[in-house]
C-alpha cells in the first residue's frame, strides 16, 4: 500500500481533468492566461482574501511572499525547524537569517511564547507553519502580538488547504500566506505549483512583479530579486477541478484519521488525536520510540510509511556547526519519533482496516 496513491485521485477525476486539458489546448493560452486568472480568483474567494498570485512551486511562494513583505538579505526571520527545510531554504535564497522556534509535542506547531521569544530577539518576520494539516490554534494571538511589534506574519499553508479556525480559513489570518500545490497536497496539481495569497494589495502588487522578472510593464524591470515563477494554464485548470471537491476530500481524510484514533491501540504508540475542522489530515503522523521497528514491520506487510521530517533544520549538514548551540528539545524529540502512515481520501475501508490491523499486531 502506497503512502499516497495519486493514481486513484487521477482516475476519480479523469473526465473532468481531460475536459480541463482540452479546454487549455483549444484556447492557445499556456502561461498566465484565463485558466490561471480563474483559479486565482476562485482560490482567493475560497481562502477569504483579496488576491491570489500563483507561482511555480510552494518554496517560491514562501520566498516571494517574504520579499513582498519587505524581507531582505541579512534580516532575521523566525521559522520552525521541523518542517523539512522548505522555509529555511527560501530564507537562504533571500540571504535572510533563520531564527528557529521550538514547537509543541502534541501539535508539532509553534506556540505563542516561542513567537514572543522571536519578537524579543528582533525578527523582521515570523513564518507560522500549519504542519501536517493542523491549523495553529493560537494563530490569531500570534498575529496580534506580531502586529503590535511591527513584525510581519507569513502563514505557511502548504499542508493545510481548507483548515479552519472558527469561520476563517488558514491563509486569511496573517499579512500573507504561501501555499504549495505539489501533487500530494490536499489541493494538488499534476505537477508543481504554488501561490501567495493576501489582502494587502501592496504585497500582492510586489509579488505579481517578482514572479515575472520584476516587470512593471513588459520588458521594463522595476523590482530587484525577481525571477520567472509562473503557474501554467494546464495546472491551473486541473487545480480548478480539484478545488471543487477539496472540502469533501478533507472530510474523508478526517474520517480516516478518526478511525485510526479510535481503532489503533498500542502501548508503544502515541496518536495525534486531532479533531474538528482545524485539522485536514494532510498527514497522519504518530509517534513511537521504536520507529525503525514499526517501519520494518509495516514494510514486511506491504504498507508504506515515511518520516516527516527526520532532520531538524538547525542540525542540517548545510549549516555545519553554525547552530550547534541552539537547543529545540521538542523539535528534536519529534524528529526522532514521528512516523507517517497512509492517509489519503481515496483509501477504502478495507485499506484503512489493513493499516489498523498491521499496527495493532506489531510486536516489540
């Protein structure tokens, strides 16, 4: 069993995808045309913001959003260290310096006092990552304390499309938000893609220029630090197909996660136990001190698993000894114990039961 069977998703939308692609082929537009404009408008309305600017991938979205928020080389930017180096890679591309925040053991998300510590240390911006599909419950308070301090907030929503706190969706709380549309995401294309969303029209205008060479008009470059980062028409058309069923597929993910939480019973395993619309179950991540043993057991039965993520950013080889003095106890604990098991909306009841049975039969 795969960790995420994309072929099932494609097959379940095969006709709609074919019609979307045919529509693009007949239009003659391939980049930044009507399909991109349609999707950008629809996704902005869905999130509850004024503007959506699509880009080539989620990492570009983080980088260009931070630049749009005024982050420059040498600036200090706060981020978590348990999210696969994606934000940190964007910071390195800008020339900014990461300030690493710890996360809560029970959520894998940053918490308010860590954001306050970052503010006290003079960060220019805070990247708030809604990891594994779980919305940061304190995001409103985080935005409030950052606003009072004049610190920009970028929400990293790459794993949390459609997650809600009350009536608001993630991506609508901060000054801007970055999304990834990598194929495995809750809202994924059939190739790479990303977006910056915001209700700040100045930020939107800057990102619109930064994604296309810095043009203020064709061939006239006004913005430094720009690039070619554009979503193509075919991917935009496909994303429009999947957007229609996003909430339904998120509910299916939650149902699978609920089944796991109710039926997996093992003394060596800690389950996430997340509930409600704030969790869209992008990943179902359990914790165990015997991770390798469980992985090998699942593999022997034909069930895939993965680790999201095994190496915290501050301990990545690229930094050498630069951050050796930094201690993030919860982050380091999680990186040693987290394990992702299959959880995607096309899973059937038999497959879910197979995963439950396999884990419950694991012997140490």
